[in-house]
C-alpha cells in the first residue's frame, strides 16, 4: 500500500509540475503577445537628425546620366529599373536599394495614384480567404492566408506610426453560428502562430452593444472579436519611396515608359524610353534588368516587350465610401460576413471617419480609356465609383445598424474605386472567386514581372521579385546583399514613439488633434515639417485646411518640397487624405492649394485654371459618385453657379479669403433644398392634400388654393399620395428623378408610415412639415443625379441659403 501511495504521490507531483510549467509558459506568451510598440525614450522629445530628399529635378538628371558613356557602362547604367510607383514597385525599390544595388524607379502618374491609395486600409490575412480555403479545400487560398499573417506583423513593425492593431467585431444573429465563427477566428489565431497580435474572444450581446452601440440589436446573439491591422495606405507608399531614396535609389513620378530598348543581337531588354509629363521631353534610361510592377497596367508593359503577349491580369473594381465618425465607435471595426450577394463588407474607423466597403466586380480598363486623346491612358484618378455600387454598400450598411439610425446618401462624404490586379484564371465571369495571390515571371526579353497580391504581402512580393532579377542577371549576385527588409524600418520611424505628439505640442503649441495627426502621418519627419515653416503674427501655417479636420496649410508646402507633389490632387488625396475623408471639404480647400502650389511652382493663370478644373472634376466624382459638368449651368441653377464662379476666380487669383468659410455643418451635409423648392413643395402639397376632418366635399386631388391660414394648417396628405406628389415635384425640375423604390420604402419606414394599418401608429396622413421632412430624407438617402442640357451626368453640391459657394 505504501509503495503504491508513494508512486501515486510522485505521479501527482509530476503532473502538477508539468501543468504549472505549461500554465507559466502560456501566461508568458500571453503577456508578451500583442503589438511590439517602439521603446519610449528621451530621444522622442527632441527632433532626430533632419533629412530631406533630393529634388525631382535632381532625380531626372540622375535618370538621364544612365546613358552617359563617359562614366563607363557599369558606373552609368542602373542595376534595376522599376516601372511602377505603387505599393509593389516601391517595395521592390526599397528591397533592391537596401541590398546595395543601383536602383531607379519611374511612375507614369503620382506615387500611389492608383490601387495603392484606394484600398480597404487593412493589413490582414483575410478571414474570408480562410473560410474559402476550408470549405472549398483550396490550398492556394490557405497559402495566401499563411503568408499574409506572417507578413502582417512585419508590416506593423516596419512603420509603426502609419499602422496599428484594430479589433474587428463579427456580430452573430443565430445561435448555431457561435461555435462556427468562434472556431474560425481561433483557427485564424492559430495560423498566425507567434506572429499573432491578440487572441480573438467571444462577446455577449450586452457587451457587444456596449462596445458598438450603433449595431442592430434585433436578434443579436453575441459577437466574436478578432484582430487585424490597419494603415494609412498612400502615406505608407510614400514612406517606402522615401526610404528607397534614402538608401540610394533614384525615383521620379510623372515619368512614363513609352517604349523598351533591346539589344539587337541578344533580344534582351537594356533600358526604356521615358517621357517626363511635368517638364516635358523624353530620354533613355539604361538598366541591366527591368522589373514590371505596374499593377492593373501589367499587361500594357508586357505588350511593349512582347506584342503577342496574352493577358495575365484581370482588373476587379473595389468601391468604398467614407461616412461620418458617428456611424461607428473609434476603436472597433465591424465585419458583415454574409451580404445579400455573398460578399463581405468591412465597416472600419479610419482617419476620424468611417470607411465601408467593398465591392468586387470585373472592370474592363480598355472601355474607359479616352481614346480621343493623343496619349491614351486611363488615369487612376479617372476610375470613379458608379452610383449603383455606392448604393449597394449603403444598403448593406443599413442592414447591420440600429433601426433608429437613418443611413442617408447625403452622409457619404467621399467614395472611391480601386482596381485589384488579380491573376487571371483564363476563364470569363466574375472576379470574386480569383485568388489574391501573386506571380513572378520572366519574359523572353528578360523583363521580370511581379503581379497580383495585396498590400499586406508587398514586402514578400518585392523580395521574390528582386531575387528573380538577380537570377536573370548573374552579374548582380556578387554585389547584392541578402534581403534586409524584415528588419528595415521606414523613414519617419527613427526616434518616433506613441507619445511623440506631446513633444510637438510642447515645442510648437499645436492643438492636440493636429499634433496627433502629424505624428501618425509623418512620424519623426513631423519635426522637419514643423521646423521648415515660419509662423507670423498675421498667418498661422498650421491652421486647418478645412475645419474640423486636422490637415494643415503647412502640409501643402512640405508636400511640394519634401514629398514630390506636383498637382493639387497629389496634396489633397495622397499627401493629406482630406479628399478620401471628405471630398466636399477637399473641394473647399482646393483654391488655396492651387494658390500655394502656383506660387511655389511658378504656374501661370492658364496652368492654375487647368489644374483647378481637373482637381474639381475628380473631387466631385468622389463626392457624388459621377462625372460633373463644369462649363454651363442649366436653368434655375444660376444662383448655385454664381458660387462656383466665385470659387473659380479665387482659384485663379489666389483670393481664398473671399470664399465662404467651410462650416462644421457642411462636414456632415444634408441635401439642402434648392432656391424656390420649398414653395414648389407647398404648391404640390396643397394639390394632393385635404383639410383635416373634411367629409369629402372636395376630392383628394383637387387643389387647395384659396384656403385660409387655419385651413392650410389643418391640411393633411394621405400617405398613399406621397409618391405621386414627389413625382410632381420632380416634374418641376427638382432632383427626385433618381429616387429608387427601395429608398422610398426606407424613408417611409423610418418615419413610421410604412404599411401601417388604418388607425394604427401615427395614422395615414401627414401635414406639410412632415411632407417636407420626407422629401428632405429622400434627397438625403438618394441625392439623385441631375442631367444638364448637354446630357452629362452631374450632381448638385449642397450649398447654404445664405450665400453662394461650395
């Protein structure tokens, strides 16, 4: 008995020891999980050593010198020429330059002017890709998730000031979905392994509504919260460009490749003919290897190398909308895992607002090119969302928000469309099923092409492309180092920590919101930005571009002198993010941006007019979902056009002080009524209304003219007549033609008037004030397109009745 007890005791002690050790190990791993924030030091209180990149003119000269035979071929030509300045191209430039190679990069437009600035702003493995991998037994999807989760943590450490961890809620409305979604998120954590940020967890219904009070509570069972990353995409792209330049690369925007140069003997590519779209003129750039990183334009460059080339990329349009901040809590995102057509929709806080999206539809780039132009090219800024796509996102958002929240079309502050460069499977049909993986290939001319992928995996894609380029040109093996980018931190990360904004406040007296914005957008380069501006008693360079947003006037000059901005949209969309946060606010800031850029870059009156018109077209397209007619006004719009004329004059001559100040009310705009519209509504109301208590001596449709004031106050319109009344108002020329039946039902339901039986609820009649409110809500949820006399789709921009101007 004693030996058995002794053995039992020893076994128990062993089990207890192992259990304790396991618990301690798990506890250690848990305590050390989560994002690795930079160590806080005294250095973050003061500016790091200042660094400024070379000018664009110096970059162009360096590109031209690659053909200088006096310097010797090896010293003159570049090792690698990267074509494309988006996420992938910029990542390739960083990778190659950090290995010690001589690198050049050219971009046809601005850096990140295409897909790389129009993403969902997520750094993620992709929970929906994991779902497809499991249910469709798709190994390619599985590999994509594993790679993305591995790269996600590296991404967040590469530029910590531009990216951060974000919890995302997955609401659950059926009990059987609780174990399904919980186990899926746990598998997501497991695949991330040691790179996992935080563990997912289950949340009760009450806790979910406490964290996300805007969520629809009807039928809610609970929620699962998992973690992914979020970033500022175009600023991240620019940080990559600047990091490559600091490592010795030469990079120039608005320089497009027009043809490729080949060795007539070997047929191998030896360089490219490049056109400068800013200064004008063409020149050759010589390089040992060219890497094609042009995203959706991949096949165009491949066709220059091989005219018989078969396309490998299919473009897919992804539309997002920006909403006011009150649509979601600041620190929690939302994922709708099952939309009406089987896709997913993200609902994420970003830059002080909320981003919702995205769609996934095939996009034929050839049909959108303006072929009548001499240099036919589809600009990234010309890729604008369709109204149907915007409405689809709005409808999906409505389905997941509380019933007391009125989701209005007028609350869409901005909308954009980006093209995903998906690798074609060769089959026709939709693009939602195509894997978001990437491919590296070498054509017969020796050009390396990297295509596909997504923002999260840009670094791994770049490493693979540079490795392939070194294989193509064996002479590069001796001088190229191993890949450095897993540990390399981008420009702005040195000397930055999360408390750096406090130092900016204490030294420069900034508002906390402005200091936090500069710290999170520029990192330690914010010190350089602030020290390069001069404050006077009459003019504060850090005043907001458009209140209440924290973007400042000093960022305009800094974008020109330190970040290669060449056009107003470069500043409003990609250096600051004002145009993506609120297109109307960006439109109000446009005159001053044109003035500052014109003064610094020496634009004449004609150039200022052209740049203002071009930027206005794009911003209106983003703000209202369609192209805009800017030349003539239809009848009845003269008062509105007076405001536009005023703003155009200011844009040309720099008199921004004449503009109406951008008010906070315009930040979250309602579709205001046009001049004379209220009177028209009253006339139509009296046509279809009847005096309360009238026994029927007058028909419902008989005009109520000539009635006394008391009788007018007692007049009410049957709900059944509202549709006909709205059609009558539209017939008078006011913008209700685009109101959809679903919009109409939604507005009536929100007003408590939809399908109510007689004698129930608020009754079946509405008075004039209620009729006006319903019409206003119809304008809010639809903002229907108006058609000018020339037939060009345009959209009315909300204006205040007190004066002209937008």
